């Protein structure tokens, strides 16, 4: 008489869904399970054989698996693909299958809220007690019989929790907003599509944009800024810079520092936007994180436009004199012969920094500067400078190797200067020196008059104070 043979133990397949950057953590969890269980096989997408259709392979492994474990770390990331895998698997659980009952688990950092599409599923915070409870249920489900495996659960739980330690909730982070861009929809370098969504901390979004939902679209943000006339021009300028930076990110171009500031309502509180990082989410989509650093400088407030233009012009003039004219003009040919690339790079950096600041710390036109002067003689001098500056500026940039003065951020040449380029540069800087001297002479004097008028100081009393 034949003795019935005992049934072979059943194998259990676990599908691990994870972000690419979380592969090391996921592999360590799989290794822990392999070393402490029998009859459990784990699948990770990186193990798909090269050359195979990876979509088909993933679908096949999802069908073969009894369990799916989503390793959920950073909620700021795009979890679209992982949620697709989870949704596919969840649909399989709805199909009656006598061979296996499927289960889904989300193992997540205690500080991270699992994504809403799976909020109704079983989630396990990476805390020793929660993970131990999950492991006990997992070992029971996969019919682990060896006592030493069960005794190891507390130690395994501690090790798994340790893997999430680097993703703990930070105790401090700078204020920031996040903008997700569909790169193909960027039609203008100076503006984002109206339906672009800005997200951020609820409290900060309320402070900056007046919304308590944690998000606002680009059109509504501009409408909000329009409500405050004293700060709207500066805020729209900052939005334009953010748009330019986003455009450069999507088109793989150099991202320039943002000079503008964003005012809270009418001010004086304001923030300087800084592009922190940009991540490619999926085909054609990019997520930009923008830090907003509380600013103590920035544009002038409640100052008449003509006076603001005058003071901004003086600041630029002082920078040109101390950063360009004094260090370079007397020894331009010596510096060109020693290290031509360094000379080009130094002048490129100085000019770009000065004029970027001039553009975004004071949004003024040449006409605003002209309006700051009262006498026809001074206005005539300023008009002559305005007319001559463009020619001089182009001459300097041409000498540095840039034909287009609107594109001055490219790489500089390391070749020796030609006689023609060096002559252009030398002549342009000497013209700039004379123009700078004449401008500072009349601009500083005019600013003194305007300020004395504001203080109610007459010409006679000013002379008494000067001789006291």
C-alpha cells in the first residue's frame, strides 16, 4: 500500500514597487526577507533581463505575485509609475482566484503621508512596533514554521526602520514652492501658462498668495499680486524671472540667478526666489523647487520713480567705477597679454552682474533717469549719455567676443586678443570712463538737491551746515 506523499510547500511571490533612487533600500529589505524566510521569492524591476520587454515582464510578475509592497519615501517625488503598478495589482485582487489571495502593503517613512490613491490600503510606518506587527502577519501569511525566523522579527524590524533613517522628517527647511511644468506648453520665455500649478506649505502659501489650500494656479497668483499696486511691478518682474529660469530648465540652457524679490502684499516683507533643483518626472514634465529666502535688501519702496531711477543709476555708476574702471582701464593691455581668457571672464562677470542688478532691483527706463533732472543743461547731458551708451556698450562686448549684447552669458574665448578687438575694448572702456565720471558728477549733485528738498533744508542753511 502506497503512503501518500506530503504536498510540496507553496512558494510566495512578493512584488516590490519603488523609485529608482530607492533601489538600495529596497534591495536591503529584500535581502533581510530572503535571509529570514523560506519559500518567499521577491521581484524588483532592476532584475529584468536586458533586452526583454520590461512592461510585459512587470505585468507578468504582478500577475504571479501574492503580495505587493510599495516602498514609499519622499512625497515630493512623482509616484505615477509606482501607483500604476499598485493600481494594476489592486485590480487583480478584485478577481476571484482560488489559488491565492492578494494583499497590498505600503511601507513608508513615519513622517511621510502615503499617497491618497492608496490611503485606504494597509500602510506600515517605519516604526519598530508597526514593522514587527507587519512582519508577524507576513510570516504567518507565508507559513513560516521555523521558530528562529519568528524570533528574529524584532531585530529585522529594527534594521528595516534603520533603512528609512536618512529620510526622517527634517526639523528645519527653507520656505519653498514647487512648480510642475509641461515643457511643451511653454510658449513664452517671460510667462508660464495660466494653468501652471504652484504648491507649497499651507501657511506659507496663505502668507504669499492668500490661499489656504496649499496651491494656486499661475493666473490666480498674478491676479493676487495685482491687488497691491505698490508692490505689483516688482512682483511681476520676479515672476518674469522665474518664468525665464523655468524656460531655461526645460530647454537645457544656463539658469541665471534671480535678482528680483517677491513682496508679501504691500511689503516691507519680501523673499528672494532661488531655483533649488529641478527633477524630470516623466516625458516632457519637470518639477522645479524654488526656495524663497527672506530678503533684507531689494527694491526701494514708496520712493518717487524718478528718484528711484536716479539712486539706482548712481549705484550702478559706483559699481562700474570701482569694479570695472579702476581695476582694468589703466592696465587692459597688460592683462590681455598675461591671461586673455581671465580678462574676458572677469569683465563678462562684472558687466553682467551690474546690469542684471540694475534691471531687476530698479525697473526703470532711460526716460525715468532723464526725468530725475530739472535743468535743461543736465537733461541735455543725460540725453547725450543715453544716446552714446548703446554704441559704447556694444563696442566693449564686441571687443570681448560677443556680437549680440543680449546674449552675453556664453563661454569666453581663451585665444589671444586680436589688435582690432583689443582696440575696441580699450576705446570702449575709456569712453565708458568719461561717461561714468560725467554721470556721477551731475547725478550725485542732483540727488543731494532732491534729498535736501525732502528734508526741508534750504540752500542757505545747507551752506551754514557745510561750514560749521
